[in-house]
C-alpha cells in the first residue's frame, strides 16, 4: 500500500492523504508507544509514503514533540516531512498564562514546541481549542505576526465553532493576513456533529478538514464489546449504549466484507464529501497497518447505507426547519418541489 500525495488546501504544501497522529508517542499518560515502538511507527509511515505528522505541546507531557523531533533528525527527513503542532492547552500547573488563546501563551508555547522538536520553524501551527476569551480579530493579527516571524509557515484552526472559523477566514481575507489552511475537528461514524456547520463552512472556504477520532479511540475495533481493556474509560461516550450498538453494526458489516472493523470505520470517513484527511494514531506498527487497510476499501452501496442509517444524526435548527415543506412552500409557492432541496453534508437514509 502506498499513500497518495495531495495538496494541503491552498497552502501548496504536498502532504500524504493520511496524517499520522503522534499523541501515542510516549508513555507518560499510561498508554502509547515507547521510543523504540514510536520509531517503528515513524519508519513504517515513511515507507508507505507518509510525510504528514500531527502533534501538540500537551501530548504525553511534551514527549510526543521530543520523540518526533528526534526521529526526524535520525532519519534526516526534515525537508521531506510536514509537521503540525498546536498551542492553547496548558503544560504547567499554577501558571496563569500557560494556556489559552492569547498572544503571550501563543508565543511562549511556540518557542517551547520548537525547542522540544529541535526545529527552527514549524510547517503548520494550530490553535488547539477555542477558549472564548480572545476576539477573532486579535487572534488573526497575532497568528499573522508568527508567520511574518518565519517561525511558522502556515496557520490552522482546531476544535472551534463554525462561526469563529468563518469570522477568522473573513478577517484574514479582508486584512491580507495569512489565512488558515486547515480546520481540524472530531469526525467519525460516532461523532458526525461537524456535518451541521463546520464541514460546510470548510467547504465554502476551500479549506481541507483534518479529522481526528476517526476510529473512536480504538472503540471501533470491537474490543470493548468483548470486555477487553483499553485507554477509553467506561463512562466515555465512545462506550455508551449508542456507541456499543453502532460498534456492533460496524463489526458485523466488517465481518460480512471480510475486513477489520477499524478499516471499515476509516473507509466510511474517507468516503465523506469534500476534502478530508484522517488523522490516524496507533500504539504499534501492526495496528497502523491494520487501520490503513481502509484506505483501499470501497464500501458497497448497501453497506454504506446501513452505516449511514446506524450513525444518523439530527441536523436540528435551522437545517431541519429550512428543509421543511411548509417553509419551502412559503418561499417558492405550490411548485416548491421543483426547486433544489437545501443540501445536507451527508444524506441520512
């Protein structure tokens, strides 16, 4: 299997069509891969054409960035790889300005990340999570300064409301700031909420979406249905009654197709409309290979319909309201059915 090389939106950078999530690089959180296993993961990803790596200042208490940087130097591939890291989450207790979206944390977080990575610049720098304390105008001004400094090549946004993302894009365009070139958020069979507003907003601005949680933290493997342990706690939504029913459906359909459940879950994500790049993490190289088998899987229409039905969500107001017969009749008259129905990101059966 060989990964494809694609453009990261309007940045012009060439990235693999799968991003390797390195939150599992390091064992400080009680799970994950030690340095030796992280090396195997890194090498396996490079061998199949992978060059896109996702990390953050907070992951495994900084070990994720340190290990990733060490491996990039060991394999001498800095010019070949695209490294994304993030700021927003705290790394120290009792330090009021260690965390948040403000400029002080942004600058000191970037400097600390570059030091851990052993790099002069980072290819992609994300706001990790919106904290509602900084205006979009202030955020975009500060991010633009980082790009001008040369320490950041491109900026991106993660875990952010659609209205904030849209505001940031508009401000950047109007003021000729560096524009966000990617949007990151949780998207999977279990968590389709981004379909309401975030994914359509990204499509409107021509921004690719980096999807995390595509395998629901490994829940789609079916191991929790068998009573096996793992890093997802029992009270997580990924192990709720709904999640278990959905996982059972995935397991059964995967058995029908003769593939692994996690491969089917990833394939479903990849068959979403628009420009979507999955972030796939693993604890070992074998698990990564198993997950990525979904890259080549074309889901039959009947199976796809069953997955869509099992995972369907309500789009809520105003989407359902605007698609209603009464509103459309009042807008277009008795022949309203002749006009296009307001689209949903992904049709639910």
